């Protein structure tokens, strides 16, 4: 577990320089550019590895341009990639609006684009590859419902600290999760949306819901990185052991916290797999094959009971460890 | 007249016209409104677009600066899209310098633009279609975008095409057209419905009611009423007009009936001449009048022409042509037309052109033929009796007057002499009184025959009246040539005459003859010439009778006396010694006072009131004096008439005019001046009376003067008609309005058949010349009765009123109410005048009997044989013809027989008392006989009717 964390950190450090990380490889099939919003975030870094891995397998060179969550930087990267005359662009934009501009610049230059996650508000692209958030959230909801029923807490309610619901992935996650609770006849207590994604924000939302709802028996975080703030809130509320915590996405620590029962479970996206699928779709397009416009990748719903069995997949597709 | 009927040009329907007007008006108004609306809307749209462009620029530039600085290209692109969609802009183009820097360009150009289909697409700077669209855009607004530190970030350009304007204006046009169409249709429909409801339908209803006509083309139903005042007025006017037409048609039908009745009743023939084709329709009566059957006369004008007497044809044609040429208002001609049996009938042909072409060419003429044969023959008989003495058959004074003029003219032309002999029988009155009128008449006949035998064919003789004769011997070379004739006359007239009943006592008279010659040193007319002979005759008689005297022109013993009279009358005018008295002239059959005759009176300082007869004849040759006197009379009479008219009396004034006034050119001016001075006097209420003799000397000049007076409106009368020397020729040429029959005839008419005959003849002449007749000398009720019976209604005389002093005229007018006895009298038909004649004869017979009873020594009894007295001759002759089988006639015969039986008893009576008693009985029988005579013509005649008021200007 520790090893996984260290390797992840090492990868992250490499990407935070903001520089273009060009990998000199034989370019039989051409050069691909991966425009990513922020390579410092592990999810995107794991995805970039999946891209490189798949590109290498198919003979593509890959230029990675991290925007560091900066719109100008993102456009500079896009401009440079286009100026360099790349064969194709794999895009993980800073937001769906920014992707429109990039798609338009690429279209003018005649460069095909495959979008990996986040999505776009418009523009022409080859394929859009994303996680099946709704199904993943549904499966996660069932894990929580089952746990609450086993504990006899089915009368209690569930509070939700949500990512912004204007995002399509936020809406899909809430819908799938709430469907599972509904089927189990468990009530939702309240939804509070994150804005700054800070520790403090998550903590305050959690504390507020714990205070407002005496029968609150579980908290669901739609993100993974601020799970500690939620744990702190439960502890500070004096309701440790009385309120369960479950998260969407994954952190390396979860491989330990889930078996320990600190977390009831987590829904884990597969960024490495997504990177691979992106290159595969581009390759198919460049070869003139038909490519599905929208490709949904499954999310792994992991609980204490299933984690041991799902670990090899988690390691490769979620954490990108086995491929390195 | 048959003919082709031209097809009536098709008229536009009022519905169509009104509809067209309404449509045109509404379309014009709405079209103007639409153009105005379109212009305003287009201006407003352009302004709105420009304003939108400015607002877009303003809004975008504010937000775009932040977005460019944040490199939020999609955001500002979305903003541009939203703005473009919201504003309907054609294109919004953003130049982004920051992006340009990133991309290695001057600026990154992006934006949105509408393609040809109106879809919003991304703006592509390299797309030539987009570039063209921007270049062709209607309105462009551009501004620079600056950052917070003032650095240039880019530009923004907003473009608007006229497509939007056009689209909007198209929409406006479409909407306006639709609105205009809808409003127009609505307005047209409403206006048309209103027009139809309130105007056209009522008019159609009126027209429809007028179209439903009867056989005469007159609408059967009245035009319907209407709620609107104007159409109600139209409807009323139509109904009023239809009513008028219907009444007029009925009146016309009545008139046609009357006309038909009149034509058929009168027995007149009718002709209808188509002048262009010369075809003539002759009525059945026309043909029948000439003895032809219907099929024996063709419809050609020649059928008439060839039957007209050759002597009359030229004149008839001339008159006809004058009328056809428009010179006369009506065609009137009297001519003879030959009948089937060859005899001629006198026809009064009257006609009028009833249709002319536009250039005046006559097309159709209609007229009548009246058979006036009996009238003409009667008139001829009248003329003969009017111009000849019924007793002797010699010309009377009328004819002689005409003949003497011709003789005088012939003498002047031949430069020969004419001797005029005025003969009066000495002792004739005594014979008349002793042996009766019949003996006197017999003597006169014999005397006339003896004188006639002594004369040459070219000489003339006439009986002036009573025992006075006149002879004109013409073509004498010297005065002395007449002396042998004078001696023969004296000798032969002094011979005895055997009267058939008194052969044992032959009648004997002598003659006193006055002679004068023509020409003389001074101009002289027939009247003066006759007067000279008359004067000489008196001198002869005064000198012991049975001799002749030649008028001595030079030895006028009365010259000094004459001068004295002239001075006296001149003085009388100056001293205001003259005055006018006024004798009323009335309608005897009614109550109407028609007027007055102004009669001169002289309040002589020493001789008292003088009548004009006593001084005027001696002064009549004094021209200046007569003119002065005439002027005074006229002015006085006009003043009196003016006063009467201002007092409300509508009467006329007759003024006697002398020969000098007739000839004086000043008279016309005087009349004109007086009419101007007294405007209340209607000219035709003034009548100037001329003595016959005044007009005779220059008949043409007199006629001209009369016509001039008549043109002023003044009427002219011929006074003392019958006593002068009137001739038919003069009467024909003198256009007088009235004949005044001399009182001498009127006074004697009751018992003197000669006077009655003269009166009858004079009235016949008056009728022939279409003059009014006024009888002077109406001195008794009997006179009035007989005059009314003869048809002479206007009279003046003592039985009505004596001449009235000026101050009493109005009092008299107020008190006059007519004579009831006259008002009950009905004018007789001319055929019944014979009864009047008979009554005159019987009155004369009774008068002779009375004279005999009163003075048997001087008078002889009248004819006692009822079959030989004149009344008896009438009773057994004409009366039986005219009144055959009338029971009254038997009664008259019985009365007449009783009268004669009593008369015989009178003659046989031994005592005066017995005779007087018997005469009184006879006079009673006489009255009964007169009454029976009256019954004779009343029973025979038509129902009596109240005489109608007189019409004509005299009234």
C-alpha cells in the first residue's frame, strides 16, 4: 500500500513542473498531444500514463501539455500543439467550456480530438470517453444501504457533500446513489455542494449536517480527496462509531481504510484504462475505422467485502501501478 | 310615327358606381395609411437596429474585456452568440489580441454570423462568403476593447444586414397589406351595406315602384316612403310628380274626349299631313262633308288641292306656305272646295304645324275643315242687307260711302268733275202719315226706280234713309253738264204715283235737291262733300221746295259766327268752363259695370249747360282748337279714371277722339305720357272712340295710328257705327276692337223693322270682324231685353244711367246692382231672331193702330187682313218653316187672329171711347202674343242657363 502511495507521489512531482514532458519515441504513426488540465492531480497523471502506454503500443509519440488549471496555459499548450502539427489531440480540458475553444482551434487546423473525461459544451470531436458515474454511484449506494441495514440503521438518514451539481458527472452520481437509497427505503438527509473543495469547506458541511440531523447515520462524499475532513467532523461531533463514511473516487489510503472499516466503501474510476481507451479511439479514427461517439467506462464499487478480490484491477486501472 | 327604336345605351349600375367609389376611396385612404405606416415602421426598425448595434457593442465590450483577459474564448463566444440571437444581429466578430499572441497572429478572430439560411454559424475569417456578407452588411458598428490597465485587448464589430430590415419591413408590408385588406374589405362591406340599406335599396324600391306601370305608362303604386329625410323627399316628389302626370293624363284624356266630341260634334273634317311624304290622313267626316265615301279619296295632298276652287287656290297656298315658313302662328284660310256632285262648299281651313325639324323644316301639320257654307252665305246676305236698302234695293249709305270715294278718286285721276246731288222728297212724311208706311214704302220704291232710269251706268244712287237719296254724277267736264239731269229729276219726281190700294188718290211728291261739286279749291272729303250737298238741299227746301240749289262755297254767311264760337270755346278751356260727365257702360246680362264713356259738357256762362252736339259740329274743322280740346278731355278722363282705379274700381274709360287727334302725331306722345303719369291705369282699360267719319278720309293712315295706339295696349272703338259711311272695305282695314252701334238704330229697333234689320246687320258685321259690340241708346228695359236676346250684352243708355257728374260717379257705382229683368234673359240662337223680327213688326202694327185711334184724320189704320200684314206673312211663311208642329205656334196664330178681329171692330166702332176700349184689349192681346212668341223660342230652344260673366278686356 505504501509503495503504491510513493509511486504515485513520484509521478505527481514529475508533472508539477508545468513543462512539456516530451517522450522521444519512434513515430511511425505520428505524434499525439495530450492536453490536460492539471497533471499535478493524480487522476490526470494516471490517465496520462494510460495514454502513453497505449500510444507506445501503437507507435505514437505523445506530447503532454499540462495547463496547471490555467486557461491561458491551456490555450498556449493547445496553440503549440496545433502549431507543431500533431496528428491528434487527446483532451482533458480544464472545463467543458474551455474544451470548446480548443476543439475549434483543432478543427480549423484539421486535427482530430478525443476527449477524455470532463467533456465539452460544444465543438467537433472524434469520441468522448467518460466514467459511468450513475452506475458507479448506484453500486456505491447499495453498499452503504446494505451496511446500514446490517447495522439496523435503516431508519437513519444520509447526508451528501456533493461536487457541483451543474456538472454532468455530479448530477449522474447523485441520481445513481439516490436511486439505491430509495430502493432500500433509506432517506436522504441533505445535500451540500462543494465550491472550494477545501478541507475546511468539507468539514463545515459535514459538521452542519451532523448537527442538523440527529438520526444521520452516514455521510457520502462525492469526491475522495477531502475524506479526512469528514472523518474529523464525525469525530469532533462525538459521533464516531455512530456515523458511517463512504466516498466516490479513490485515494491510495483507501486500500487500507476500507478493510479497516473506517470507510464503508468507495466508487473508483479507472483513469489508466480511460487513457488507454482514448488512444485506442484516436488510433481507430486515424485508421479510418468507425469510432463510437460516446464511450462509458465502468466504475468499481469497492467495499470491505470486495476489495481483496478487486485489488489487481484497482492497482492497474485505478492507480496505474501494474502498467509501470 | 313608326320607326326603329335605338337600343338604350347600357347604364352603369349605381350599385357598381357606389361600390367602385367606396372601393377606390377606401383603397386610396388605406393605401396612403399603409405607405405612411410602412415608412414610419421602416425608419423605426432602422433606428432600432442601429440602437441595438450600439447597445450590443456597449454591452459586449464591457464583458468581453474580462473574458479576453481570462482567455475565456468560449465564454465570450457564447456571449456573442447570445447577443446575436437576442438582437437578431447579422454578425458579431471579435478580434482577440491575447489569443492572437498565443496563436502567433495579430489577433484571433472569432464570432458568430448568420448564413444564407439564417442559421447562426461560427465566423470564419477565411471564408469568402462570410467576408462578403460582412462587406455587404447594411450597418456596422465597431469598437476597441481595452483592459483594466488600458491596454488594447482587441476589437468588437457588430454587423446588421438589411435582410433583417427587409424581413421586418416585409412583415410590416405584409401585416399592413393584410390590415389594409381586412379593414378595406370591412369598410367596403360596411359602407356598401350602409349605402345599400339607406340609399341604394330605397332608391331601387322607388325605381321599382315607378317601373310598375299601367297601360299608359303611369306608375301603379306610390313610391315607398323612407326613413331618411332626403329619400322621403325624393319619394314624395316622385309621388307628387306621378300624381301630376296622372291628373295631367286624365285631363288630357278628358281633353281628348272633349276634342273628339267637339270635332265630331261640330261636324268638322280632320286632316293630318305628313309634309315630308305629302301623305295626308283625311278623316271620314272630311270625306263625308264633300260627299265622298271612305275609299274614294286617297291620302295625298293633291286630293285637297285639286278640289280647291281655282280662284281660292293661290291664296290658300300662299297662306299655307306662310305658315309653313313660320310667318304665321296658325294657318287660317277660307276657300271653296268642290264636292263630289260638282258644287262648291265654303270651308274654313285651320291648321298648325305640330312638328318641325331642327332647322325649322315643317314635318307634320294637323288641321280641320269646317263647313262654313251657310255662314258665308248668311254673311253675304248680311253684307248685302248691310250695304243695300232693303226697301228700294239701292245701295245704302255704307256702300255709297265706299263708292263715292272711288268716284272721287276716279275724277282726280281723269281730271273730271263729280256732281253730288242730295235729294229729299217734299211731302213724303205727310203721305206716310196719311196712307201708312206701306204707301210710303211703295212711293219710295217708285221714286227710286224713276231716278235710276235717269242715270247712266257709271252714275251712282243710294238711299241714305227715310226720304233722302243721294246721286253722284261723275266724269263731268263742266258743272253745267249736270243741270239737264237736275231738271229731269225735278220733273220726274214731281209726277204722281199710283198706290195700289188708293188708285183714286194718286200720290205725289216733289224733290228738293242740293248740289255740290268735286274737286274744289280746298281738299275735301266725302263727308264734307255730302254735308255741303245736304246744306244746299236745306237751302233749296227753305227756298220753296221742288228746286235745286248749288252749294256756294264762298258765300259763307256764318263765318263771323264761326269765329265767335272758336274764341268762346278757347276761352271756355282757359276759364275751366268745360267738364266731363260719365255715362256707364255695363254688362246687361250681369251686374258688372264695365266702364264709362267720357262726355263733354260746357257750362256756358250765358246759355247754360251745352251738349257737344250744339257747338262741336260747327268747330270740327278747327284743328288747333280741336287738338286743345282733345288734350283737355284726355287729361281729365285719365285723371278721373286714375281716381276710380285707386279707389278700387276696375273700370274702363272710353274717350272720344276727333279726326284731328287721329291725324296728329302728338296724340301718341300724349297717350304715352298719360300712361306713364298714371301707372295704376292698365292701358287696356282705356278705349279711344273714333267717329266713323274721322277715319274715313285716310283709311291707311288711320289704321296705322290705331295700330300704334293698340301697341300701347289701348283699345280703339268705332263710334256711332251705322250712321256714317262705313264700308266693308274700311272695316276690314281698320283694326278696331269695338263697334258702338249708333243709338238711332237701337232706339227704333223695337218697332221699326228697318232699324232692327240694320242693327242685326251691324251685329253680323261686328261678329264677322271679331269686334266687341256696344249698343248705345238703351233707353228702356225692352231695349235691353232685345239686345241681350240678340247677343249684344254690352250697352249704355238712359235705361242704365244718364251721364253722371264726376262727383257722383262713385256713389252711382256703389248703388248699381244690374237689371234682374235683363239677367234672366237668355241670348237667342240666330235662327230664333226671326221671332224678334216678327215681334218688331207686330209692335209697329199696334203702334199704327194706336195712332189711327188717337188721330183718325191724320193716320190710316194698319193692314187689317191677318194674312197680309207683315206679321201675318211671317206667321204663314217663315214661322211655319222654323217652328213646324209647335203647339205654341197655333196659340200665336189664334192670338193674332183675335187681334185682327178686334182691330176690325176698332175700325167699325162708332165712338172714340169704344175704339179706345177695344185698342186697350188689343194691346193686352198683343202682350199675350209677345209672351207666346217668347214661349215659342224658349220651348224650342236649349235649356236656359244663367249668362256667364263677360270675358275680354272690356270688362
